[in-house]
């Protein structure tokens, strides 16, 4: 991981280390990513409640409130517990379009102690916006965040 991304994770740690509120930590994490990442139009969290993902703290336009497991990019990522990096969402079967401007997406499952907490979802109006480096950074970001959830 490059030094810029290491610094970004250190900033995240400073924002959340002494705060016990899950919602406050997720809100600051989404705001911080919104500041860090260019050419994105939505960043936020969907949290697992019973058998579906429910909208959590985010930055961007209004969003879908509930996503069933296995549906769309978020539900598929959550169900498989795998990172999904989608270069063109219009080619993803069953894509859920909350913002018609979104063209690419990356979703990182949030897993703590073997339990799925939800997902980190980031959309971009640019096709193929998310690189392998972005994925590695966001995976480390999510791992740091879940230690405080």
C-alpha cells in the first residue's frame, strides 16, 4: 500500500479510535472516503438487519433503503462475502440503479469475527473507475473500520 493510503487509514483510525458509536464511526468513515476519493458519486454503508441490507450512513444522492441478499452488486457481495469490483454496472445482471449516473461500483463486505455486519459501497460515474490498488486500500480501510464497530 502506498504512503498516501497508509496516511488515509491513519486518519480513519484517529477519527474512530475513541468513539463507541457505530453510527458516528460509519458516518465519519463515509465522509472521509468522500473527501479522499475522486470521481465518485456515492459512498456509504448498507448494514445487515435480519436477512437484508438496510441503508446506513452515506454521502451522495438519496439511495435505495433495502436490498435483499443476493440482489444487485451489494446483495451479491454480501451473500458471497466477496469484494465485487464492477467496471460497468450496466453489464452486471440484476444491477439496482439508485443513481442513473453510476457506471462502476466496488463493494467491500464488512466482516467481524466471522459475522457479516454489512457492506461498504462506492459508486462512480466513470466506467472502470476502481483499480486493484483502490481495492487493496478499501479492503484495508474496511478491516480497520470493523475493529471499531
